[in-house]
């Protein structure tokens, strides 16, 4: 299908208007995402500039003021686009970055004073330079990832933004020396139109991916303690444990008494501090989650460098010295830990049952201690303390 240049010039602003409508619709449904409104405004400004350029080229309005307005739309729009893209990707307010709008203001003032915008080739080179510069800057913003989001739409959006400078280079070559033109102007504008559609599309996908990722994270995170929940843990546990794997069941001692004496708000505070303290001491290989109530679960795969018993004892000691203060009153907190060690291939259910039995033994033994269940230690499979260990300490 062949498109003449006049048709392409009509489709160019229409593509921008469609993109702006998509962004405004997304802004309406997801107002918490920064930058979408300004990005839609940037699309509409470029569309208005393109329409003014077409009208001025047809000499329907004789005054050069319309050409100046058309020229001014590009630097202002691309600057606003870059600011809004940064707001969206980094999820930060525009703040002082809005001062960047002074740059296009200076450029427009220079154009008005010198009149270079009235010369077609100069005006086109200025368009291309602004578009290419801010497109590359936008790609850099998209790929710089302070939020550590592994979203595929980021890469796709960055690729689309990097294509724009290539289009600009092809345009510039064709304008400076038509004999060296790699594509006709209709073809280059057609590719540019596709890039406009793709830019708005991948912005929409980025927001959608981010929302979906956060919904998944919310469904896997305990709302109170901000550590992972039982669902997250069970989804990641292996079906069977191999020798060296360990599971630890952790329970806050006398937690009901804390609620009864200090109130449920104090209990929530204790849960949060204990959970965050333990989570901060664990490596990435450890799978840690709140199982419910005051109980936590911890799976330690066999390749963890530190022995499971040492890890469990470290957690116990850290919580025992935790300065929990609520309404200026110190609340003593300790935990009991039941450790199940896999001495042979077994199911996770059996390993967790061992840890539960060890936890009950720790509570019967006076709490604030670690007890290990090892089939290999005792013929009757009873929870055991390693030889030579104090009753409130152990190592595996």
C-alpha cells in the first residue's frame, strides 16, 4: 500500500492525538501514576504543532507567527515528555525538573530574534535535533532503574525511543543531500507514526505491568509485618527435601499475654519488629514468611553457607535483645524455634511436622530456645538437643 506525503502528514498528528487519548484514559483509571497527564499534554502539543505546520505550509495563514508557534511546540512538547516520562518511570514528582522548560523557552526566543525558524532546512534540523536528543535522554531514563523493576515493557519502550534518533538521522541526510536519502519523507514519517503509536502503547503496558506486579506482591506479602506470607512460602518450597535441607518454625513466646496486657496495637508492633528483625538477618537463599498469628516459617536449603542451627540461634539471640518499646513501656520479647533437619529424602510435609514437634518441645522446655528434631540422632525420632549444649542454645 502506497501512502502519499500529504496523507502521511495528516496521519502524523492523528497518531499523536490517539496516543494522547490512550494516556488520558489511563490517567483517569490510574491517577496514582505520575506523569501520564503531562505526557498526554506533550503528545497534544506536538499534534497541534504538526497541524499548524501543515496549515502554514499551505499558506492558508500568511503570518509567520503560526510558523513560530509550530516551531515552539516541538521543544516544549519533547521537554515536557521527558519530564513526564521520568516522573512515570521513577515515580517521583517533577519538582525542579520543570525548570528544564526554560531551555525550549530560550530556543524559541533565539528563533524569534534571529528568524532562523523561517528557513525550512534550519527549522527541520532544529526539530530533528530536539526530537533525537530528548528521545535518547528518555531511553536512558527508562533503563535507569532506581525501583529495580524487571519489566519487559521498559526495554521495549527504550528500543522505540532509540529508533527515533535513527529516523531523525535519515531525515537529516535526506534534507541535506537528497541524492543520499535512504528513505522518502513519506516513508520516514510513516516509521515515525509507528513509533508514536508504539511509545504510547508501551507506556500503557508499563503501567499495566507495574500494577499487575504490585498486585502479585500484595497477594504474597503480609499486610502487617511486610514480610512474605504463607502463600508465597508454599509456592516456593520444593516438593521434597533432600539431606541438608532444614525447616524452622518460629513462635513468639507469651504473645497472648502481650495482647492482653498491652493491647492489640502493642501486639502488632511486636509482630512487626520481630518479623523485620529476623528478615534482616537472613540471606536471599532463605525462604522466610509469616505463617499466621505469631508463627513464622523459615526454609533453609542445603547450600546455605551457615549451618541451620547457627542461623536459628542467631535469630533467637537477636530477638531476645530487641528493644521493643510501646507507649514508653518496654516489652520483653523472646521466641522459641523448632528446627527440622532432613537426614534423607523426605516430603516437605514431613520435614515441617518435625519442626512443629521440635517447637512444642522448645515450649515445654521453658521457651526462648532452639530445639532440633533429627531422626538420625534418636532411634525413637524424638526432638533432641545436641550433646554439650545449654538448654536454651543449640547448633546444627
